[in-house]
């Protein structure tokens, strides 16, 4: 079973979007664009969610 980790390979800031893309086996650019869209549409809630994910999701071993 797959486990969600922050990516070390697909890392731009903290590896959250890269880790999500590895978990769901999709392109990391698509995840980053969707996260950006959510952040813009929700007036910053995506940024708060990113910071919380950064704290909660462990780094890839």
C-alpha cells in the first residue's frame, strides 16, 4: 500500500505537491496548477492548507 510522503525528487518548496502526485501517480505540474488555482479562488486557504500539509506529511525516507 502506498503511503503519502513529501517528495525529495519532485520538490520545489516543501515537496507537498510532488508527494501528492507520486501518491496518485499523476503529473506533478498538474497538481501544482490545481493547488495554485484553489489558492487563488479561495483567497489564501490553499496557502494555509499547504503549510498544514507541510507540518503533517512526513518527508520521504
